C-alpha cells in the first residue's frame, strides 16, 4: 500500500500537480467571462454546456502545467543529480523513460481538452506548448530571455479558450506576476549566470514591449478596456489589493527561511495566487456568483496543496520516525 502511495506522490512531485490550481483558475476566468459577454456567443466556450467547457479548460490547464513541470525534470535529470537529488528522477523514484511517457501523456491530454474548445484553441495550445519547450530547452539558461518567456507562456495560455478575448488586463497581470515570481526565485536561489545590467534592461524592455502588445490588443478589439459596459473604477482596487497582498505574503513566508525553502514557498504561493487574481477580477466586475465559485476553487487548492505536502513528507519519512 505504501509503495502504491509512493508512486502516486512521485507522479505528483514530478508534475507539481498541486500547483496547477492557478492555471485552472486562469482558464476558467476566461471561459466564464466569455460566456457572459454576447460578443463571444458563437465560440465553443459559450455554446458548449458549462460543465463541458469548464472540464475542457481544466484538462488543458492541468495537461500543460504538468507537461511543463515534467519536461523540466526530464531535461534537467543530470543537473538534478548534483543539485537536487531529492527530485523524483535522481532519487530513483521514477525512471527517465517513465517520466518522459508521463510528460507526453500530459501534453496529449491538453491537446484533447483544447480540441473540445475548437481549432483556434488547439492552435493556441500548441503555441503555448512550444513556448514551454523553448523555455526548458533554451530560454531558462539565458535569464533575461527566460523571464520574458515565462510571462508570455502565461499570457498565451489564458487565450486558449478564447483567442479573440479583448479584456486583456487579467492576462497582463498574470504575465507580470509570473515574471516577478520567476525573477524573485532566481535571485533567492542565486542561480547562474548572474544577470548583468544589460540583461535586466533587456528584461524590462521585453516586459514593456509585450505589455504594450497585450494591452493594445485589448484596447483595439474591445468596446473599451472594461467588459460588459462597466467602468474600471473602483473595481480595479480588487486585483490591485490582491497583488499587494501577495507582496505581503511573499515577505512573511520567505523571511528568515533558507534559500531552498524560501524559493519553494514563493513558487507554491506564486502559482496559487493566480487563482486569487481570478476571484478578484470577477469581484471587480461585479460577477459575485463566479467570484464565489472560483473562491471555492482557490480555497480548495490551498487546502489540497497543504495536505499533500504533509502527506508526502509522512510517506517518505523513515519507518522509525513514523512509528516514534
């Protein structure tokens, strides 16, 4: 029984599945906003039954997230043997061939989920997958390129259910948040190569350029920067407050911790915070039913993330410790 549980939690550790709630919330945000806006009434995300649309979004989000996490471990297996020996592959909990099969299955699942949402969704999903591959194969070794790529992957990912989506402020915030978390983790772990001044300038230029592209796309294709004819004020205070709350949580959770623990906490809370941004956007627009629904998803995600972390520690602990 313990061996079976260990295999399950090895798969969870490899794919970092417990951190996928933020990705799910991102797609559900776009799907639910698509369904309430008459401008998109002919898109599959609107015409399909709500449970089908949400399930397709869930499969896409989980599939792509776990594909990216698994691909990272498969490509970094040799590096992890020296610097992260507790990861599933170097620890011997899963063979590289098995990890590659699991990673491929995750991408296949994401493709099937996207197919439910139409051909444009499949194309956008494929573009996201290419971004993930580019990041893991090349960009993460060049910090300035890697930071920008992470942001773009998050931005394109949110457009999968609706490639015409014009309310791009949530997409911009998700992109910016992902870049900020990636930069902070890189700094905390003191990774190499150390970014130069030129690299930081390139990162800022990349963020500025793609911010302009994302926000101008929304402005050009919409009836305004805010959906459903409502004004942005004081609604924008909700996502702004959520962003400021993350800054506070990041400081509290990382203060006094070792670099390894601090970066791990920052990754987990940074990923989960995307679900709270989704809640805040619905609150900003006044869609309280949707806000409560995604609030439940966020709460469940935090609970599951914490529970699985504790269970995994208990399962992997030596028998003498567990029986003490």
